[in-house]
């Protein structure tokens, strides 16, 4: 499994890097999309390719997406964080126009990926801070895109939800968009934290009902939302594990 996946993942990455300049040019002509949306779509396609590569060893299950995606509204997504491969699994979603809010280290260490993250207008929330990040986030949402946060800020080592930071919830309130919680399981079996050795797994991603940010008011609105959503996600993850 490891020989197969890592070999093909390297070739898939190299192929994407080589064809991306030409692909960007033709995609721009065909769709007329802004460069940032094209970059986000290509990142989504890259994740789809990864799913095909691991398909002989990994099964995927999606649940709860139909009702939300019929409306196709911009929103703030949040998802629990178990493994490095959680990012690739975002391609399980049926939409591609999603900018990630990430910490500073991917911009520094994932050198082959940095240019695409910047083209896609990913938010370096650690370096920019909330106020500066809110400016491009508002522009992305106004253009029909969405933002995705990992509210724990880092991978869970035991599979349990860690402390939630407030950024995602405050962003949903400030932008006036729904917040959609996503629950993922199985990626910590596929690639546990602290190792590069992969194992066969079943990956589940469940979308919970969108949370209306307008239903929360007052200076602590985002705190109330954060506590409520974390409790809902904890219950759903317990069901998924059992």
C-alpha cells in the first residue's frame, strides 16, 4: 500500500506542477473564473486524484451533504483534525470553491504547494491575525466562495476533540454566513500522527445541519456558537466511531 500510494502521489504531484501553467491558461479562457477560484478548483481536483490513488485500500462514506449543497450558499466550514491527509479528504465535498484558513507552517514548509495556496487566497491566520484575515475572507464570500477552518488548530493525538479556537465562529458572525460543521473519522487510522506509514481504512465525512450565525447575538455570540457546535460534533463523532 505505501509503495503504491507514495509512488503515485509523487507522480500525480509532479504531473500537476508541470501542467498547471497551461491548465490555468485554458481554464481561464473556458470558464472566465478569477485566478483564485481556478486555483481552488485545481486543488480540489488534486484531492480527487489522491482519492483515486488510495481507493484500492480506502473506502469513503459521505453523509448529510445533500440538503446543504442544494442551496450552494457561501459559508464557513469547520472540521475536526486527525491526520495530515485530512486536507486531501476535503475533495470528498461536491464543491471546490473553498479557501482554507491555515497556520503559518504550510506556507513555509510545503514549498511545492505554497504558490497554489497563495493563488487560491488561503488565509494565513497565524501571521495575519483575525482582523487582517477577515478582509480577504469577506471578498471570497462576496464572490460566492466559502472558508474552511480547523478549529482545534492542530491534529488530535487521541481522536478526541481538542479545545476549539474562536476564529471560525467569530468569522461566521462577522460575515453573516452560516457555519457548517463537518465530522471526519478514519484518517487517523490511514495515517496516524507522527508516522509516514499508511494503513487501510474507512474514511467517513458527515455534514451536520448548517448553523445560522444570525441566531446568535451579543458580544459573546461566537462563544455561545462555539460551545453548541462542539457539543454537536462530539455527539456525531461518537456515533461515527461506534
